[in-house]
C-alpha cells in the first residue's frame, strides 16, 4: 500500500519577541515528503535567522538530490558553535517520508521524534554517530496507515517550568498528551494546534521560549474525480462513463447533460433536489453511487468565484448549494482529477448569457490553480 503523508505545523513566539526563533520547512515531492525543524540559539530575530538558515540549507541540499547523510555532513561542517556557551547556534531535526512507508529521521540536539501507532507510543531505535564533533541521532522507520509522527522544539518540552511542572512538561508528558488526543478522525493540523494550545496554557499565555510543533499523519491518499461535460465523440459516451465509475475515491458529476449521461449508461435514477437551488447556483441532483451531482458551467463558475474570494472549508461546511457541496468534497481530499469532456453545449453559445460563462476547460483550469495553492494536487484529463 502506498502511504500518503498529511502534515500540520504550529508555532508560538517567545513572549515579548517579534519573531519565532524556530524555523519549519516542509515540502512534498512526487513520492516523498521532506521536513526540517530548526531551533536557533536564544530567541528573537537572531535566532530566527540562524534557524531559517539551517532549514533552508537543508531543504536546498535535499532538493539538489544529496543524500540525507551528505546533508547532515554539510550542516555539521557549516553550523558554528557559540564559543561562550559551547553550544551550536542552531539545532535541527530532518526527516524524509516515502510513499512505500519507509522513513528516515536525523536529529542533532533536538527532542526526539514521537511516533504513535494505535494511539500508543512506539519505541524508536536510534543509532548515534559523531560528525564534526556533533552527536547525531539517526533512525529508520517503516510506517503504516494511521501512524503519527510528531516533532517538537525545546519550548514544548520546557513548558510549565517553574510552575505546574517544576522541571518542565517533559518529553514523556508530551508523548502521553499526544497519545490521548491522536484520534484517527483528527487532521495533523488539528493535533498540532491542540498540542500548541496545551503549551500556551502551561506558559499562562506568555511563552518563555519559542514553540514549534510539527505533526505528520500517515494514511491512505484521498482522491476525488470530477466528470464535467460529455466526450466530444458521442461514440465514447459509454466507455467514458464506465471508466469514470471505476475510479477510486469520491465521485462528482458537474453538468445536467453529463448527469443524464451517467444515469443512462449506469442504469441509475437521477433525481433533482430543488431545495439546493439558490439565485446564483442551479439545483443539484442525486445519483446513486455519486457523491456530488450538480449543474455544470454556472456551478463551476460559482465554485471558482468562491475559491478566488478565499472561501474555505468552514464557509462551505453547512451550505447545501451545488457549488459549496462540490468545494467541500474537494477540500476533504488530497488529489482531484478533472475529466473534462469537450462536447459543445449549444446553450453556452448564446450571446445573451452573462460574459462570465467561459469555456468549461478555462474555468476548470482556474479552479485547479486555486486548489493547488491550497496544497491539493490536481490533474486535468481531456475526454
């Protein structure tokens, strides 16, 4: 099984500082996710610069196809040591997660990663080695659907020091907190936010150190396929519908003619739901086995308008019009495939229609652009 990695990050600045002295960088590639977390010495602007320099060097080297070992070697040789405190100017944790479930973690002077399986902490077997006088911890893991991996900075472990926890919250307490809250239905960003809120409470809303939480959730990839418009060649109608219905994940149909086509070739009933009609969006419909069925160009145009206005999941959560239902489905997945038919609808050639009614493919491309900006992968296939 291919593993998909969802991540969430949360940071808090040390009280009285303008910038967080930690830096987080995360990037997704075709078959992997790479992250780097660095904690700069001290706090404020100087710490932020040092930490940011560390994460940027690490990410740039990894993007240049250097191995993780070579990246660590370069960082160890590059990062200076404070001659007064005899400490590195920045610490780091770097990790790569691959779609086959393989993961590799390398840490220098940072709290160890917390790995959960079945909401129970999993022991991580580290190997240590010395590079340029720095003790580096390294671990190789095999992850599965439902596993969680969390990385935290010292500000998390030390939360509550001198108060509720005289010696600080501590790594074990952090791990137990994550065990209690890592519900399978939770998003990585939600768990990261819960941990940061707990830290904020322990600091009584005045963090005594910079705080960073990175949570990675391993799970199955969520995919949606949207069919809009019949094929240009009517002889391919049946083949197009059959291929669409065989797609995994969630399914959506956009277009009245397209919905009739799917219903006819699948032998399923098509029922229009007039209660979903609004002044801007025609009524949606219901087809057995199809998650969302809407009118076509008007609904897609409204969906584009909402995306360009910055509308997110919260605004769509309780709306039942076709455009909101379509967006809600797309926000809930990781990858959207658009199957765009090129059959011409004579109604769209009417010069009396509003000028916003552009060619279907152009609207889909605009929607794809907006979704990609929100971290959702999008493919467009002409049928």
